[in-house]
C-alpha cells in the first residue's frame, strides 16, 4: 500500500495531507440534499482516506447543525485512531442548535423565534467563540488543531476577536487559528493586530480558489506565500463544474451556488480545456483541476463521497501538469467580481 506524503502546513511546523477531506458532505440531507447520511458508508470512506495518508479533516460547527463534527468524532473513536496521527480543522461563526431543525445560515432570521434562540450563537463575540469552541470539542470528543473563523464579524471589534482567538489557543482548546472568506485588507488588518499585541496569528487562509475563480491571485496569494501562511481552498472543483463536460454540469450542488461560478462563455472554454488536458493524460477532469491547485502550493479541501473519489484525489497528487498545460488552462480566464456571503 502506498501512502500520500505529508506536507508542511505553512510555517507551523506540523504536516498535513495535501488533500484535505471536506466533511461538509457528511451529515443530514435536511441540511444539504447531497450530504451522505449512511454512517457506515461515511466511515468506510474516512477509513480508506486514513489508511492511504489523507489524514487532515475539515469540518465546521454548523455543518448539518453539528452532525458533521459528531460523525468525525465517532469515526475517530470507532477505529481507535491515535489523535496525534490526524489534523482536525473546524470553524466558528454560524449558529448551531441541535434541538432545532436545520435552518438557512445565510438568511436574516433575526425577527424569528429561531433568530432569538440563536442570537448569541452567531458571530465572533468572545462569548460565542468560547461557547462554540467548547461545543465543537464536545461533538468531536477531542481538541481542535486549527480553528478557523468561518466569516468575519463586522459587529465585533477586531481587537476583541483576535484576543479571544488567542485565548482559546492559550487555553489549549485549539493549537492554531485560521480565517475564511474575507477581503485581503481585512485579513492583513487582523494579522497586524495580533502581531502588535504578540498574540497568535492566522496559520492558514481558507478561500474560494479554482480555475474558474482566481481573484485572490492579485493580493491574497502573494501575501500568504510571502508570510508562510498555508492556503486551503474550498470548492477546488467549482461545485463540480470542473469535474465533468459542460453538458453534464448541472448538479444539485451547482444549482445552489450557480451565481458563484456561472456557466458563461469564459467558464465554458476553461471547462473544455480541462476536459482536453484530462484526455491527454488519460485522467479525470477532477484530477486535472486538483493538480493545478496542488501546483500552486495549495492544499484543497475536497468533498469525497465515494472510495472512487478518494482514489481519484490520490492520483491527482501524482499528476504533473507541464508549464504549457498550466498556461493553456489559465489563458481564457477573465476577472470576476469578488463575492462574499
């Protein structure tokens, strides 16, 4: 059996797998229609990942209203996984109430009963950060390796946010902190605050980055590379658009996020080129898409819903694109509006 070589996680000194398991796919179809609910199947996938060296797992408190974290924790216990052999990443910002049915995390629910119930379970107040982290640890059954702020809270002073994050590290609840989905200027401002007060800084950036959306190449990518910050892109395959020919792109996953990655002329051309390069290498389109990101020094977060998808991701780590192929894939790209949600 061959194993995936572990790679440095920025300048933290720890190693992670170059492919990160995206646990958003595991939980409840009430939360997202494409989620896997069969725990036996999920455990089979996770064990296959673990046995082949994919031992870094990304989840969030809010995924399936806490169920994703519980499933990951149950997996670790079921197979007596040694804690030091895995890296667990989770997030804080969105509310979780396991006594409630899954609700839309994006919509404004402030004037509803649910909104009142979770009023202090959303954002990055010191109260919510500590409450959320402790709840995540209970669901996971262990400490957190990397705690990421899922979104930036503009209602809480940035200094308070970074102080609370520093304190959860010092309390031993998490080993490192990271950030997701914000402007480059905001990320830098938060890092500067932490540096000013000698607090722990972000060790990684989780952002949307793929062949169809490359806006962060202007500011974010150069900054994180210069400062040794790990980059773990979400949606590396653009919600599945980069994994199949154009005529087959409309999936349930895509329907939810079609405004993020539109099927327009530019993206259609990029998808066609991915398909062309894949045929040249006798590889899948997903392998080409992931190989491109790996070549950028990123560690993509990949939703893995079958053993075959895991094998495909493993093969992507050995697929080397030529400089000419990279240029060919990138050439059609045109600037996009930066999106936040």
